[in-house]
C-alpha cells in the first residue's frame, strides 16, 4: 500500500533553459533539459524533484505549482477523489517508459497530480 508521499513538483516557465539555469544557480539543483518532451527536470535532493512546464502547456498557469502524490492505483484514487467532492481534470495517462499520471482538483479547486512509477524499485 502506498504511503502517498509527494514525489514530483512542477513549476511553470516562460523559458525552460533560463528557468533551469536560475534554479541551478540559486540552489545548485541538477537540471536536465528534455527537448523531445518540451520539458526540463530538476533534482532537489534530498527532497522530491520535479520539472518545468512551458507556459500554455498542460494544466498550469504562471504562479501555480503542481505537486504529484504517489499512489499504487490511480484509478482507485480518482474514484475516491470524485466520491469526496473533488473532480478529475486529466484521467490516468501514460508517460511512455516512465509511468502514469492523472490530475484532479480538490473541493477548493487546488490542482494535484497523482503518479505511479512504471519501475517503482529502480
């Protein structure tokens, strides 16, 4: 059974490379640009890592932060979200070779991601 830790955080960026450089210079985070996905990742050890999403792509607006919570069963988690008054925004979707994610809103309207790793013990 999942303990539901926060495993990934996404921030919006006007320019992926410039934003990555800002956080690398500011905090020493390791940045990896993934042009094929129009995405950059960061490692913020020992805490969860995350990524930078271009403005206008996905569910976020500038100023919003999206946390992703680990779950063993995204479909069951989304069913519980809806039962408790939340709403599914993005149903379970595959990230090829990486895992699956979904996005929901809580009853207040906060956006939260769910994530299941394809290789949980790597």
